């Protein structure tokens, strides 16, 4: 029975890898880059100037106007720093809905530090999430994630059914030989498959949220939460209150929170300020303060601490997929796991192809020599 199960798992892993290997490489490689997005943005950003003391209250409105003057576009989103960093990244809208300009602002010195070319990451993010095709692409990436999930699970299962030896599991001979593809595939596969399984499973939550929530609701109840009020569609939005008013309102609502993201909607709707508080599972923060875009007044405060278990599980899926827990070290490990998927594909293909190449000459040499034709 075990031998038959191992044969089935091996057949599934081999052929799913051969047929869907390029898809897995696409999702894994782009996902690895996306996992490294925050540290890459910080690395590429201009360094903050040394100052004796920080300004008491930065002029956010002036900074937003300066960023608009530099780029010639309007503010779309603000990314806040993590830890002791004081640099904020202003994402400025462009005519292309998936590409943006990025301006770096230091809140300590109240200065615009410069711009960074990060549009290639914007393109990579949309490729990974939507295949550059909107909602249709999002569903397609969900099916790609399912392929990655089955491939990762079958690879781990095949190793566990093959009398695993931890002493040799991660051994890679320095010299190239016929064993190199197998050693590479085994060692990298074991290390990466666990993380790729998590990434693929949580990716299904982002691609098919209603289906996955419905399945979870069978086990854990997920309460329906009231959404903050929105302005009527036929109403005329007023002048925006400004970035200073939105930041001030959010900080007053959650004095112990740190701003990690500010989302500015199109058409003058409410502004969402995501804030991190001590104990939050998500690096981006699990608390959202909704502020009126025109008046600057707080419309709703969505706190993570008092949520039901089912809601916390749903929120945890996004943080797991985006590698927002475990700090910088976990981001690097997760990113490298995704970047290694092409190595897994190539080594797996060689494992399947090389034995076939060796059997062909062997079969030819085993043929009996033709008997000589008698000459009259």
C-alpha cells in the first residue's frame, strides 16, 4: 500500500512539475521579489540626513504638495516606516493604473529626500497578483496557486515516503556530477516547499476570498462586520482635508499606533489609515482608522484586538502571504524560497530527462549484432 501511494505521489509531483513548472516559476519568482519589496524600497531610498532633533510636527500637506510638484502627479498612497526609520514613501499616481512614481520623505527633518525608480516593482506586483489582467488575471493566479500547492505538498510527501534521512537531506556535493540535480532538487525542495505551500494556500484566500471564507465558516463562525459609511455616489465630493488632517485624526484615534499605510481613494471617498499597535500579528498593522476625505473626521476605528477568532484567521492569511511576520530575516528566507523555484524546475527536469537519455544508448548497445549474409 505504501509503495502504491508513493508511486501515485511521485507521478503527481513529476507530471505536475513538468506541465506546470513554468507557471510555478512565474508565481514563485515574482512572489519572491514581492516579499522583498519593503527592504528593497528602504535600501534604494536616499538616506535620512543626520539631525540634532526631529521637528515637533511635520508639515504633511507641504510635503505632499512638494511631491506633486516634483512628479507632476497626485498622491495615491503613503507607506510608513518600520522601527526607528523616519522615511515615508509617497506613491504618486500616473496615467498607467499599475505603475507609480515614488517620492521619499523624511518626517524627522521634514524634507523631501528624492525619488526612487520603483515602477519595476509595481509591475512585478501586478504581474504576481493579477497577471497584468485585472480581476480575470486574479482568478488565473488562484488556479496557478493551486498547482503550486499540490506540487509542493506532493514533493514533501514523496520525500517523507522515501525513508528520509536528515543527515543527507541537505548534502550537496561541491563537485558537479550525475548526482548534482538530485541533491539540488532535494535540498532546496525541502527548504522551500514548506514556505511555498504556505504562500500557495494563503494565495488562494486572496484569489477566491468568498469561497475560502465559506469553507472556514463551516468550522469557525465569521461575523459580518459593519462597514464605515461612504459618501453617496451622486454627491459632489468636497475639497480634500489634506494629509495633515488625516494623519492628525488617525493618531488621535489610536495614540499608541504607528502609521504604516495611508490609502487615498479616487473620487473623494474616505481615507483608510492602517496602523500598527503592540501585539499586532501583521507588520503592516491590523488596525484601520477610516477618516473622511473632505472633513478629516474619524468615521470608524477597526481594532484587531476585539475581533472574533474567525476574523483573525482571515486577516492572518493576508499577513502570511505577504510575509509580514517574523521580521526582515523571515522576508529574506521567504523571498529566497520563491527565487529558487527556477532551480527546482531545472533540476527536476534533469532528474526526469537524464535517465531517459542514458537508457537509449544502453538499449542500442544491447541489440544483438546482425548475422552475416552468406555469399554464394
